[in-house]
């Protein structure tokens, strides 16, 4: 079976690397027209569902159980061509073209466990506020975190038409804080009570250099979805807000 990758750079930077930042071992579902992965961080605080469009001559869904995504990325970077034809064998992925030959072994089914999460159910929740964060705003947030270095919390709130993000810890005293506008407008309900989340979620999402990231929030359940879409890749990061006393 042959897996056709039209754009090696996108396959690595927009699909494999984001997955590896969440979990470096995963099981990818392969069909004739796409690859889909569902992974979580070790503490299950962040979920990532990734999908990339590809071409493959499989006739039914196949699991690609990758033991080390970083190692696969390294060997793919040894190939100069952008369009790849990877051969899927019984327990490996191989390549032999243009002076490069490799074999990357896969794990058997059942060794890598998939998260027991109904992703479709999560996405179908009623999200009562939606907005977009630009790449510039993400980078501004990351720079601001060097000032508010005593906290790893960010509080989301709305005021007028804008969405604000404040780096602080409202449960501690004498904590340096900084607040910036992260979106100039939003659709839906206001956030009347500041919604806290782990700032590490923002760091993870910001590693993907997209022009805009869509954000959906279910305020009642404190569930947040960050959506990143390009021509052939779609990613959904799901995180929950922090409980505070």
C-alpha cells in the first residue's frame, strides 16, 4: 500500500510535530483520503484531534501505531523532495527513492492506547461565545508572560466588544499581573466572571504559526476549543478551565 504525501513540509510542521508536542507516541487512523489522530497530554488537560488530507490505496481503515514521532520526523527531513510516496508494509513504513532508503517500524495494535474520549460529542456542545486570536496576539501573550512569571494562569473576560487575557493568580497576593486585548470582537455571550485556564494551553497552541485561531467556549462547562485550519490540515485543541475557590 502506498501513502501519497503531497506536501512534506505541511505533513511534518502542521500534523506530526503538533501531535508530538502533546504525545510523542500515538495511533493514527489511515483511510483512503486522510489521516486522523486523537491524543492527550499525560495529565489529560489538553486533547488534540488532528486531520490531514492524503491519498492512499487502502480499502479499509488502518491503524498506524507510531512509537516515536520525533524519530519519524527526523528521517522524513532527510528527504529533499516535497512530494512523498511512503510504502506501508505489515509492521513498518518504508521509503526508497532519490538516494534515500529507510524503514520505520510500527507497533502492533493495542500497545498504544487511544484516549477514551468522544470527540464528536465534545465538538457538538453548545458553545456560547466565539472569537478569533491572531498570531500577533498570541506572540504578544507569550512575550507578556515573561513579566508575569510567577503565575501560569490566564483569565479570560470580555468588556464591551473586546476579549481580554490577564496573566495573574487571583488566589494569591502580591502577584505581578498584565492584561492585554486578545481579540477585538466576539460573537455570543459575554464572559461576566473571568474564566481561568492554564497558560500552558496557550503556549501549546501558539507553537502553530497560523494567521488566526478560532476559539469556542462553553462558559457553563468551562470547555474551550481552539480550531486551526489550513488547506489540508484541521486541528482542534480542547481544554478545560481551572477550578478556583
